[in-house]
């Protein structure tokens, strides 16, 4: 039995956190024992993990504050658990666990996990820049650095990371959960009162500068002039009417009446198949979950050319330059003008592409193989 202690910054719903949940709950339980430490709080995904029988410990750290007490507590947990592998997720966990392992004096192998490429446009950029500079210096400490995108590996290598071993493992998608549903538009109508005759464009993700939300809103204003029946929905943490920045942008662009702010949801797999277009306006990405989930639902994707978005979509969607609001609007218009036969063909091709190249089972098998090879030496 290989014991793995996963250390992650937080367990609120997000791409890395959701993938960790899928990984920990789907691995071979006869061969792997997964345990989780959240530096901050358990949040929703921590609760989900515990319901699946995965032990979760939270240190209760405040955002941006890593005190010595938290470091000592993490070292004590590592010493007590004595895992074969300490798998970290995201930058702060990489740093904290690397130091904590030295304090714990355990023999477990350290594995970092990188889930992004360049975080350009993030208002935390200065702090992240220096954090990454520090991680460059100690990047030879982990046994392996796993990265979920080619773009992420290239960026971090160019930035100065020099690990002993890189491993690229793309995100995998559950194409049984994310699949076309004939009644998805009825569900959207019932839940959000968006009539079925509207051309519905969705953006799914947390409210964050790297997601290009303002760009999307600006494009929506252009689209509304090209497609009178267009409607837009924003889904994710912070994408609700309480967000003053979001309300300000919608009012400035005169599009508030054509937007639905759905906020954080746990029914994405029911909503996604009802979209006409999934838009991704990010100015930085690693390997975007929402695009893969939309493709698995046979939904047409229009995305900016960042991270591995283009490699994921292939010829099954539309790629536009990042930050180009006009090109994004024109691409959504082109999607609207497609005849139904072409849309169906692209949707089917997108789903096949996910099933053949990006299945969750394959991704989990790759992680298991990496962990086994590390322990076996």
C-alpha cells in the first residue's frame, strides 16, 4: 500500500481542487491510501472528500499568511503520517511542504504539481513572481514535478525551474458525467428563466483577473448588436449580483439586461449541455477544465489562444487571440451562423476527441504509474 499525503492551499471549488477530488476518490484503493491537508480550510471539496472516506485535515491559515506555527503543524502531520509520497498542489503548498519535510525528517518523496502557465494580469503578480523565484531556487528538491500542460512546463522551465524530472499529465474528464442531455435547455429555462429561443453563451470560472471577465463583457456588448437574441450567463465563485466590480462593468457596457449571474453552482454538468457556446476569454491558462467539460458535452467552444486551450480544442472549435474582444465577438457570431449540421458534427467530434485523448481514467492511471515508479525506485 502506497500512502500519499496531498497538501493543497485550499479546498474551495476550483480546477486543481476538483481534479484532486477526482484523483483521490478514483484511485485503486487496494494499492493507494490518500490523505489530504488543506493549508487554509476544508470548504466544499473537503466535505465531499470526507463523505467519500478520505481523511482531510485543515490548518486554518489565513490567505497570504504562512506563520511558523502552521509550518510546524504541517511538519508534525507529515511526521505522524509518514507517507511514501508528499504530493503538493499549487505554489504555496510547494513551498510550505518542501520546508516542512526538512523539519519532519521523514523519508517520503516530494512531488510538486503545477496547474498553470503565466499568471499575467493577476493583481497578485508581484507576490507570485517572487514566490516563483524562490521556488526556482529549490525546484531541484522534489523527486518529480508534475505539470498539467505543455504551456505550463515551457513557462516554468523558461522562468528558471530545474527539477530532476518533469512529468506532463493532462487533466482528464468524466465523459459519463459531462455528456449531452436532451433536456438541458429545459433545466436552464426552469432554473434561470432563460427561454429556449435565446442563443446562450456561457463563461464558467471563478471571478479572477486571469479569466478575462471584463473582456467577455465587452465582447457581449458587440455580440448583442450582431445577434439580437443572444443571452449570456456567468457561473462560478464571485459571479453573482453581490460583486460590485461585475455590476459596474455590466452597467458600463450597457449589457446588464442580457446577463444572468448564476454564482457558484454544483450542477454544472446539468447546465453545460444546454449552452450554445462555451466561451473562454482567459488571458492565462494551464489546461482549462471548463473547455474539456464543454467538449465532452458536445458544446461548441470559443476560446482564447492561451495555455493548452488550442491543443485541447484542435479543429473542434474556434480559437481567437487573447485580449481581442472584437475577434471573440466575431467568433461567437460565426458560431451562431453555423448551420445545425455543422454544429452537430463539431460537437460529436469534440466529444470523441475527449473520450479518445483526455479521459479521466487515463489521467488517473498515469498518476498511479508515476507514484508506483517513485516508490519502486
